[in-house]
């Protein structure tokens, strides 16, 4: 929070994503980012190595996936484990809070995938105006 | 979908957000964008005029809110109504599919707002490594 309280920020709220200075907004952006969202939901099925995750999240670059996973690991949503093996293996998995978020995101994906037809219809109607 | 099917795209799936060419991915991005998400959830409490919505979504510029609402309206998630009044009033509200998405997003916001403390802890631990 900024040191100068703003008139439109309710000081009684502990976390309010509607307030521009609340850190919850930034956290929310990490988990709903283009690649963050897909990586979290991909890990719902179990731990994955970097390259397997990259194949699942079709279209992501190595660098963007790496940056995304680092930010999710820093926020405590993803666990990165180095396995003793030759060659060494790195596996990614969800933490408990990561799983909680991923479950909700998976529900959102299901909903939106089911709405593709109606969205296409709405777009055609809008564009024809 | 592109006309040239790609080997890694499962043609039996109607909509798959994990596939880079599926339009569901773009729709998902519109509803989880920084401002799209907040605008949808703000409208859960009822219809709002542009300026009221802008005050609620703290920090959004007039232009970004306008672009965001236009894209949500085109996708059929938000309804824009011009009311006969002097001066004319424009009100925004959720459609049924917008409401369905907004309910899930509100659940995600609640979850993430409750995780702010644990995320802060995880960050401190990560940064101290």
C-alpha cells in the first residue's frame, strides 16, 4: 500500500483486488496471465518436467515458460524439484495453494470452452451492426 | 482453427484452450485480462454507468476501460444500453454468460485475496535463498 492513503481505498479491507495498490492484484495477474493460467491447470494432472509442460502449453516459448514458472514458484504456487539422476531432472508440481487456484481456473476453462459457440455468434452479430 | 491441421492439435476436441489455434484461448484472455476480469466482477452487483465502473476499477484509464468493455460486449459478456435521458446515459450490465464467468472470477478473487499472506511469505523465502 502507498503511504499516502487514498480517499477511494477502504482502509478496513485487508486485501482488495479493486484497489490499485493492493498486492492481491499483482498476484491475481500472475495466476491469470496467458501462460501462468495454462501452466497451473496443466500441472493439475500431476508433476511434469519442463519440456513436457512446454509441449502441453502449446505455443509458449522456452523463455516465457521459464519466466512464468519462476514467478509462480516465487509466489508459492509451484514447486520446482531437482531430481538426482543422470542427466539431472527438474520436475514441477503444484503446492496446495497452487492446486486451489488451479481447480478454479480449470472450472473457468471448462466454462469458456463451452461458450465458444455463443461467443462466435455474439461477435458476428456485433460486427454486422 | 487454421486450415492446415497441426500434428499436435487433437482434431477430436471441439475447444481446447491448450491448443494455440483454438479461439477459446483468446476468449479466455479477454475475460482474465487485467481490466476485463475486474470489470466483469464489478458488474456482478448490478448495472453501472461508465464513470461509476471506472471508479470501481481503481486505476483504469478511460481509454483502457472503453476498449475492455467494447471487447466484452463484442464477445457477448457485457450489455451496453443507451438510456433515453437528458443528458443521455449509458449503462453496462452482464449478460447471462457474462454472469456465469463473473461468478467464477469472483471466487478466484476471494481465494487469491485470502492467499496474500502466504504468497508474501513464499516470496520472502524465495528471495532469501
